[in-house]
C-alpha cells in the first residue's frame, strides 16, 4: 500500500552504496513489515465493509459480521477461504440443530439443556477427532446451537429469527472477508504448498544421504522422524487450504497424496535398512555393512544433483535418470555382494543379515524411484499426463485417539450442564454470555495440545480490550456522528491488535482483543451506551473464559491432544490391526496413522522430550519397521496353500505377535520372540528341501527376511516390555472394537 | 419473470438468494474446468479473475431471470 512505497521512495539521493543499502533496507521492510501492514489493511477493510453493509441492511447485530471477519482473517487467502467455508457450513448445521432442539423442547428446560449438551458433545468430539479445518466446522456447529438456543429459552418464538439473523450476519462477514482476502494483495497458499513439498523431498533425500554416510546418530534420527511426521501433516493441511484457491491444486490432490504416501513408505524402508546396519555395527559385526558400502555409495551419489539433493521438481529429473541407471546396475551389485560374501567365512546369521539387507535395498530402490517419478511429474501440465491413475491413492488423514475425542465431548457437555445449573442459581442476566463463552472455548481449545495456554492468551486479550473499549465507547463514540467517524474512532485500536496477530506469540492476545472489542462496543445503527451492561457483559465474558480453563484443569485433565499414554495405546492397537485385520490399504493406513500419531506426540512435547516420550517415539519407529515386515509376511503367506507347512508356521507366528500387541507383557513378548524363531527354523528347513521351484525359493527367502526383521525389531530395546509389568499396562480395550 | 420472493414452507425467501446459490454451483464447475485446463496460469490475477467470473455468472443469471 502507500506505506511501503513511501519508504521505497527515500533512497534516491547520495552515493550509490548508501542508496543501495537503503534500497535493501526498504526491500527487507516491504518483505516483512510491509506484508504485515497489508494484512492489517486488508482485515480492517473487510471488517468495516462488513459492518457498513450490515448497517445498510439494518441487521440486528452487525458486530457478528465484523467478528466473523476477525475470525476468518488468516494470512493466506486459501486458509481464509477454507475457514470461511467451514464456518458457514458449521453455522448452518448449528442453526438447524438449535431450531430442532428448541422446537422439540420449548417448555422443558431440563430436556432442552440435555439435548443441547448431547449435541455439543457430539460436535466437540467430532472436532477433536479430526484436528483440521473441518474440525472448526464441527466446533461451530456445536456452539452455534448454544448461541441460538440459550437466548431463545426466554422467548422460544424468537428462535427462528435469531437463527436467520445469525446465518445472515455470518455469511455477510465470510463473503466480505473472502472477497477482500482473495482479491486484494493475496498471499497464496499454493506458494507455501510448493515450499512444503520441496522441503519434504529435500530433507528426506538429505536424511538418506547423511545416514548412508553414517553422519546421523540415533538422537538426530529421532528428531528427523518427528520433523518428517510434522512435515507430512503440514503438507496435508497446506493442500486442503490451497484446495480453495484459484489454481489447479484441487485437480492435483491425487498427485500430492501419492507424493506423501510414497515418501512415508520410502522413509520406513530406508529406516529399516539403516537400523539393520546400525544394529550390526553396534554388535561389532562389520562383514555385511562393509560389503554393502559400495552399494550405499552409489545410492548416495544418485541422490545428489550437484552437491545437494534436487531442490525443485525439475531438478529431480536428473535424480530420476540417475536412479534408472542405478536400477540397471543393481542386479550386478547384488551378485557381486553375494559372491564376495561367499568367499569369506560367515555364519548362518550373517547370511540372513545379508539377504535381508539386499532385499531391503532393492525395495528401497523401487520405492525411491517411484517417489522421484511422482515428484518429477508434479509441476507438469495436467493435460500432458498420459491418463488417470488407475488406483486412487488414499489421503493422509489425521485422527485423534478416540478416548481423547470422547473426553473432549464429555468435557464440553459437562461444562454446559454445570454452568447452566449455576446460571439458574445465580439469576444473573449476563450469565448466558459466560455460559456460551465457556462452551465455545471448551470446544475450540480441545484440538489444541495446550488448551490452558490458548485460553489464557485469549483471556489476556479479552481483559486488555475492556479498558480500551471503554475509552472508545464512552469517550469517543458518543461524540461521533456518521459511519466514517465510527471507523476513525475504532480503527486505531483494531489496527494495533490486528498487527499484533501477525506475530505468532501475540496471536491469541490479538485475536482475543479484536473479538472482545467488537463484541462489547457492539456498533449498531442505534448505539446504546449502557455502562452497567457494558461491565456486566465484559465481566461475564472474562469469567466464561476463566471457567473454560477451570474445566480443562478439572474434567479429565490428562485426556488431551498429544497425551503420551493414549498415543502409545493407539500405536499398539494399529500394529495389532496389521496382524489380524483383512481390510484393504492396510499399509497406507498404518503408515499415515503412525505418522499422525508421531505428529501428535510432537505436538505434546514442550521443550525437550522426556525419557518416557522418547521411549514412545522409539517404539513408534520400531513398530513401523515391524509393521511392514508383518504385512509383507502376511501377503506372502496368503499365496501359499492352506496346509503348506510354511503357511502354518507363519500363521502361528503372527498369532503370537497379535497376542503380544494385544497385551504387551514380558511373557507374551518371550512367546512372540520364540514363535518367530520357530517359524524361521521351519522356513529354513523348507528352503533346503530340493523340491521347490525357483519362485518358491524366492518367496521363502523373502519370508525369512521378513521374519528376521520382525525378530530383530522385537529384540529392540524399545519394544522390550518394561521390567515392572504394571508400569505401562497397555491393555487395549479400544483395539478389539476399533472403529474402522 | 420470477417473483421477488418465494415462499418455502411459509417462509418468504428472496428469489435472488436461489439465483445466487445456483450461480455459486455453476461457478464451482467453471472454476474446476479453469483449473483443469490451466486457464489460471494465463491470467494476471487468478483470484480476481475467479471473483469476476462469479459476479458475471450471477449478474447474467439475475438479468436473464428478471
């Protein structure tokens, strides 16, 4: 706007070097501060535009339109549109629910509150379950019903008007915010998405390269796994926001799903290979790692374009060609490694290690080649692509462990009921505001890993807004005549707080300030200046927020997002499902669920991770390795005949594993390890049998490699059950009837 | 010619609202086509272009129907 151009105009006098420096400063200012001020101007324009239209149309409460603009104001236009759409849908659903509830129980207060609490519980649980933009729609459906039904208790006949007014005002706010945000100096989510995709690929390739050169220790690897899980989640949320922008992202969803699925799978295979090598090295067994060193050298060479991995999808073409060349040389590498191995003295164990490592290397080569192909195709024109993908790729989907979601729903419902009782007892006219606000924040904060902090920040913003709103309302607005003067007297306060929202640390405070400011000043065509109700309302709002914090502290405080215990249980449940379930796409589900759980674990970590959290993290990573081997083994076993001895052995082994995952106790762990040992012995005996065809021998070899992997993973320190069996009772009730 | 207001279950709803909803539906389809055939790569301001498309569709429909 005019501010950046004014400062850009300054560097025109003096020698070139200060001028250049001034220009650099100006450009830096435009890139950082300029963007923030553009955001401030956009939000203010949208807010006052919405307010003006609401005044013009004579709406009952124009402030709702204005507050919607503040809520929907997000840095990128994709995010704003996404939130707007879900806010609209949520409002519609909430209004319908409110109409139905009030219509059913107009005279029955108790039943009305129970029905309302049930609705709020369902919506909040749904929101806590999803943790994406859709969950905001759920939250809104829940609390909109409260917002409409509670004021309608005294006058049930008004409920329809209230609902219509609410929907109209919210849609007006959304339309204004969307139009201004999208058309005026938009910041595209698509750019962000491209950055995320590039970053994900780059960090993955760098990880493989560094790990192959032995530059990563275990702790770095853990951190990278966590970051990877976060990046995958960010990719999905960026994609879903960019979906709403003008462009071709919505037709590329399949490609992006394929990209993130391919990265997840390739990372797991790579990690399994890396972990196998690490375990051998730690054991002091260097025969296999040394034999495979030239192969890894070739891999890490192929990963680099010049001296770093491909930065863009176009550069990835080079990597793709290198990998194609590598694929042609791979059989030769494998034969050479086997030949060299045969010439040296070795044990049966080492033979198994070598075969497993070779198997994994070939799998990794295929998976990485697939990944690079998907990545390279991303920027291409859609019409250039040969045909539609035959098998649709499933999306990465975030899902909170069900117990946490249920707890969130219960908490919101209980908050509503308890406060309704208190409201009845207090007989305070403003208490309805407090009740609504508590429910709103119990629902909103339930998808945050740190709800107390989120609500506290908002409370600070609310409290801060009260004195300023008082000054604005009773010293300025009462002298004001006309809309322009109203804008002039409100804008300075709002500009500062919107500016504050552009700093991540101030986001909660700034948003709280905006909402409270618009809420209690309540600009209307016929302004009402009532100091008593001003203070009553502001006290009620703040009390409502404080009560929300209290609810989080009192009702089921340990059931929150990122709770380690629930995540660990969900992990074991997922692995159990791999052993027993016959659903399609198990592998994809498992991958994305485990990454999602890792991401949740990461959300819950404040500061450095504790020992227990790191243990859970290691368990997750080891279970990922193990899960793939289990799936592969089951797929192989399904090819054998019903009564084939190999199949019987494998089935017994899987059953023992399932028993362990159902109840991780030391005794069952020992049984599972023994079962894999027995199965391996059976398979080895069958392999020596001469009657097998080449294909059967290959299948047996692959199954042996899988069993070997399962065995080593089971012996990994993270999967050893703790000495005190009662310390972590992972008795999973949820897993048996796990919702599909 | 359609009436200014339509009664839905006894509630008077402005008929322009239905026209608007219809044009939003059409707009979603046109938008998808534009994305698929890369039209947005060739315009200067895709978001503004899209907004204008919506206005044009709505305006055309409203003028046609009234």
